[in-house]
């Protein structure tokens, strides 16, 4: 067998063995088979060079790298009539410990910690006799399962991805996004660590936990390096030599943790911003309709607090609302906004956009099938062939694995994909609450998250954690409770207009790089720079090149653009309340894992108050369900309008704000949306409560309606939920087309005011009606059927929606205003993604093959406008204007039918134009979810499903 694999086996065998755990040594209050979860594709996210070559040449996969993928995918095909026993086919047992007969490996990376991995999935169950040992074990297991991914994430956090993984365009875009939103010096990061460590007993413990965790990670690095069983991607990217073992795998540091936390928090826990575009849209409204009516219409389309929006909890929780008497509002002069690019001094491929040389085509580019063997299971002659390839340095089989980048384009785009369904015991079969919930973090191989169980002094938890910050479980379960999060996205980021100046006193312009600070002094904008250079590697053939990334920082935040206001030059900066405070949330997560801290729904909500990122937290135990929104919500001074740019020197802004630390006065926990023990809680990144200002187009139709109507309807019918029935409810919503379920009936109602005379068009209308009547699902009639039920109706709606929106609204709004509105909120987010491009108003306007769909779009606008045309009651209208056919039913009907006829005539090859994964016209393939390989191991595509990546199904039958 190959040297790398032989060494792996001998090293594992050499680790001190530990006696098998017959029963968990901790309390566990799961109901019988009541604790389950799933995280595709699999636990093992590490592959040696030989394993990568085996995958590329013979279609092998490392053990446990894909064991959960088919389980996850199968649910979408088999949720009908789902039973409690049937859940085991789709979810992993999430009770504590490992049954004696299910132990695969048990070893001690040091004397005070034992790691036990189960046979089926290889999930690490970490039990420490000391707190330090538990944390060390968490770090060691993270290194085993996610080392190369962790390295990628820390390089993103440093803004150094291209110099590490290659100059692919995707890598450039990713590091530019991060360096534009969370640039830090090493001193900045260390200051954040030190401040938390000095904050008290919990802060001191958190720092000790991080240090022990890093010791575990670095211990594994040293062992893997000397044993030569480190991830093979280090060879493919040129950091290690397969023959001599020269090169270095850098140890992880405290500041690396800050960088990874900043990336995770920025993607999943941010909110707000975009006020300059909002001001541009306002100006366009006022240009078209006049100052007063334009402002009224802008507010109507902004929908910051639409009365028809679905919410998750009762009550009014005012936050970030537009003031009735605003102070310090600023608008850029028309046409003056100049976006600031952080990219400078490009050379080589960075300047010339030289693509990698085309790689030689292979006979089979599809990912190996689910039943792929491991390298160890190959015939001896094939194993020998792989060994010889390594010995000869022949790595051609792995060429180009990162030519498109290690993470997908748009990775840093704000995420809003997670959901939660919780039902109180009053409406369950057992009398105990039931929860089905989880975060949607995208689909990657290996996954960004990893599963683990942590047991030690002051910690008892099992669940998922982001690679590189997995010293605590971030979503999962404790002794007798479970919790999960959805991205909330409330406004914790404001835009300020900052006066530009010249330090020599000369006349400033938008080219000036100094500003007037809070003391009235002219000072240089701080340049935060990182230089990256790259050369071609086996993994990424992008030609040599490089550039410097420079973010400009002021007291008032990071520069996003330059412009003039009333003729004077300004910089528009964005300030996020969690900037320079990325690791503060560690205290909340620490408490979630501490059985002494969380003993009830009330104590859980108290712990959540220590998390600064914008999340909605969901909690369940044997008696209670709860919802609490977290986030460092700044208290804004009276008159501040957070929905438009703010004059940095006015009385507007953040109360108690300290420019040196970015600390401010924050709203107390009582101001955040929260509720304990309603009949049910559902959330799909929607508005949490009335009064809590939402993003654009959050109105009468939202993705959460797919959950809310189903759960509320079943409760109204007297249904008693079980974990299985609640899971099935989630899954049905997860294959429903929001546009078809919520808006199509209104479209048909307008069309039905008269008979459709054209026979072909009448047939299209009836096909759409049949799909709507059947449930509006995008689902195959059976697994591997290769087509959707109602496939042609689905094609028609996919083609119709962008044409419909334009035809319905552009004539009334005018081309300029319509275009600016599409830049504030996209018109569509179809499952097929951006494979046909992503221009505003296009057929496809989302990331391809990512699963999550229907979060952002013009469904509320279309829904309200069509109801107004039909004369129905509408709360929160689009002002006093009706757009479709100028409010005339007959004219609107003509608009709908003309655009529908155009859509029906659009061939599938144009609706689904194809990409590197799918041929043109392949509807089912266009929708499929594809795991982006963040390494040398790929996965097979799975059916489209709009559900969490990591999902928990929980019911507790008792408690402490």
C-alpha cells in the first residue's frame, strides 16, 4: 500500500488506546430516538495525496467523507408518509456517546482526553477529564477532519487566499470581498482577543479554551507533517513536496481565530448597509413623481415595516425605523457616486485577466458514484499504481482542481438560508415540544461545518461548529435542550458621509485621501494593505500575477465610495457594530455549551444576549420552546434615519459611540424580538416581529409563508405533531415554488376574468393551473425519474417571472427607476441560479446549484399590485398607484398574457442555458445542488431542496 496511507494506519494505531465507552457517562434526556441530525456530505474532510489521486483516477473516496449525503438527499424523495422509525434512514443518531458495538476508533491524543469515532460516520465524541484536555481534543479532531479547509478560511481572513491557493478569479473575488468588509491588522485582531480575555471570568476561560484548542490543532499539524499524512492539497498548491516533505504547514494562532470568526460573522451574522443605493432610488422616485409623492412611494416600496409581512413572534419591537422628523440625512449629488475599488497595482494575470491554460479533457468528468470504494479497497495493482505516481511526482491527474477557485463566486454575499420549525407540547402527540431546525451554510466538500460531541468540566454539547472555531458547539444540543440559529439580518450597519480634506489645506476633491475626524482635524484615511502574488501550481494553473488590496479606514468605518454632496466631496463609509468586536460573541457560545449556564428557556435567552452578531435563536427542551433575536443593535440618536446615509458630524448617529473602540450604547435584551411558549415558531430569515425594520420587499409574500401556512393549517385541523410529521412539513415546504404557491393563483385570477381565446396559450394556462392545484412543488415523481412532475409548467414560470415583473412594473416606474430598484432588490431567486447570467431582471439571478431559493425577489410587489388590480383589500399598498395595466383589469390581463406567451415560446435551452455541470435545456440538472469542492474530493449532485445544510430533529422527554 502507498507510504502515506501506511503511515496513517500505523500512526493511528500508535496513539494510546482507551477503553470503549459502553454507555455515555453524562446525562442525556432525549426522548426514545428523539435526537437526530444530519450534515452532508460526511464527517471526514481530509484526504492524503494518494487519496486525492485515487479519487481522480479510480473514483475512490476517503472513508466517512460522503456517508451522510445520500441520507440527506433521500428525504426529498421519501417524505410522504414519513414515520418515526423512518427518520433513521435520513438522520444520524444525535444522542450522547457511542454504543460499544459501534466504536470504530478510540484513541488518546494526550492523557486527559479520549476521542471516540463511530463506525458509520466517524463523528468525534471528545471526552476530557480536564477542561484543557477537552479543548485540546476539539482542536486535534478539527485538524484531523478539516485542516486544509481551516487553512483556506484563515487565509481568507487575512486577505491572503490567492498567495496561498492560487490566483483563480474566484479566489481573487473572495479575498477582495473579505478585505473590503473586515480588514484588520494583526494588532487589531490581538486587541480584540485581549479585550475579551480581560472582560471577566468567562472571558479569561474563553481565552484559555482557545489556547488549548490551538494547541490541539497544532499538535495534529506536527504529527501529520512528520508522519506525512497531511492533506494532499498542500502538495497540489505547492506548499509541501510529496517526495522530500520539504515545506511548512503554518501553525494556527489566536489572531487566525479572529479572522475566521470575522468571515463567518460577516457572512451569516451581519445586516444593514446599502444606504447609498437607497438614496439613489429615493432620488429617482422624486425625479419621477416629485419630492413629496416620491418620498411616499419610496417608503411604500422600501417596506421597512409592512403590516402584511409574516413574523415569527407576537408583539411590537421597534428598531431601526425611519424617524418622523429625521436629522442629518444626506443624499449624493446625481451621478456623483464613485465606488471605491480596493484593488491596486495589478500585474501579470491580475491585470490581463489571463485564464489558466485549458487542461486536457478526461474521459469522465462526473463525480464518482455514492458506492465509491476507499483507496484501501482497490486491487493491489491499482494501489501500486497510485504509489508509483507519487514516487514519480506524476500529479497530472489532479491538475486544475482549483482552477475556478477553492470557494464559489459570491461566497461572501449575505446569506439568509436557514429555517426553524418548533411546535409546543400542546400540539404534539407526546406532549413534549418538537423542533426541526438548522442553518443553511451552503454546500461544500468538505462542509464548512463539522459535527462533534464535547464532554468535559463545564461543557456538555453535541452538534455543529464552523471549522477553525470549533472549540464550542455553535448549533446543536446540550444535556436536555437543543438550539439553532437563522440569519436575522437586522440593521447593525450604517453609512456615514465623511467630509474629505487635504492635509496641506488645499482644495479637496473626490480623489482626496484625508478626512475630517470627530475632533475636526484633517487626518489621512488609514490604508490597510495586503500584497498577494501567485504563480501557477498543479491545483491552479492561473498565470503568474499579483496585486495589492487596500481598504481605507476612518473613525466612521470603511470607505465604500466617494461622491459629492451639495458639491462638496465626501467619502461614504460603512460602520458595522461588530467591527473590531468580532470575538465578543464567544461568551454567548460558551454559555450555550455549559449545562450550568443554560437550565431553561429563560437562561438560554439571557446567554444569547451576549452574542453580537445578528441571529435569530431557537430553543427547545422537554417543556418549552423559545425565540430570541441577538445582535449588537446600536442605540441611534433621536432623529437618526438608518435607512439613508448619515451626516457624520450631525446630531445623528450612535449614542455613546467611542471611535477608538467602536463601542456604543446597545439596545437591551428586552428590546429584541423574543417569545417563550407560543403555539409554534417558524422562521426562514423573515421579519422576526412587527416594528423590527426589515430589508427591501419584505411584505405580503415571503419564503416563511411556505412554513407558516402549513404549520398553522395543521394546528388548525387539530393535527398532533411528531418529529416525523414536522420533518415532512419542512420538506414539503422545501420543494415548493414560492412564486407558484403564493402569486400564481392571483395571476390566474386576473387571466380568468375572460376566456383565453388562443388554444395554445389556453393550454399553457391550464398547465400552470394544474401545477398550482397539485401543490406547486418542484419534485420528481420518484427518485431518479430524471424529470419534474409538471415540468413544462415549471419551465414556463421560470421564463415568465422576469418578463412578468418587467412588463408589470417598468411602464409605470420608467426604465431608470425600475433599473435602480432592481439594484436595491433582485427580481427573482430561482433554484436554477445564475447559469444564464445574473443581470438584474434576468431569468436567473442567484448563485447556481446552491439549493437556497426564493429569499429575495419581487413577489410581494407583484402580489400587492395584482390584488389592487382585482379590487381586493391591501394593507401597506405600493402608494396610491397601481402598476399592472395602470390598474385596469383588462389592460393588466393583456400584460400578463402577452408576457406569458413570450415565456411559453422560450425554449428550455434558453431558460436553462447549461454550464459545466449541465447540458442546455436540462431543467432538473439546472436545479440540482452541487457541493463545491474545497479540496481534491468531489461529490455527486443531489436533488434541489430548499432546506438547512445542517439539520436537527429534536424531542426531549425529560430534563434536570
